[in-house]
C-alpha cells in the first residue's frame, strides 16, 4: 500500500532544517503579502542566527543605556546631560559636565564607566567623551539620542 505524503500543516508535525545535512536544499517562503522568497537551508539558518544576535544586541544596548542613565543620576551634581551616538565602528556616550572646564574627577569616573561598558556591555567597542554644553553641535551628531535626563 503506497504511503501518502505527510502534510506539513498537520497539527503536531514539525519540519526540520538541518544546516549541515540540507545546506543546499531550497525552500520557498511565501509572505503574508504574497511575496515569494526562495532560500537554501543554510541561508535560512544564518538569517535566524542574525535575528537572534540582533535581538540580543538590542537588549544589551538598552541595558547599557539604562546603566549610563543610572550612572548620571548618581552624579547629578556633576552631569547636565548624556547622549549616545551609534557610529559604524563604535558607540559613543557623550557626557556634558556642569563645570565650565574639563572635569578631571568626572573623567576618572568615566574611565571606570568605559571599562564596565566594554567588558560587560556585549554591544561592541564603546567609549564615553566629556563634551562642554556649548560645543555639542560641534562634537555630537544630530542623530544622537538623549540618555539622561529623561525628556
């Protein structure tokens, strides 16, 4: 008696893509708006891994922004504003001091913050820069986001 092909939409059945065994196998994906995408098993696996990595990076980035905001709260007497700019090669947190000159004590604390961000952040190379408030437009991109104080 010939067996009938299994229906992948049957409840409880899970189709398996094994990257090494089926790397070149082609799959056709049809999106909700009827766009047809054809990919190999290997391409599908890589796309899933990238999505997971991007999601983890985004979560870690949010945690580091929260950490820098909390760091600023602890230094409200010294810090006026904190911004973050995402650059292609690094992430830069800009710290605006309340003092009119470069604040060396704050810079020492920023060095410790840099170490924390780079060893615990898992978001890539990160640095902090102390920028005077009157020089923001010169040093900080208009694409930078406010970290602290909240709007």
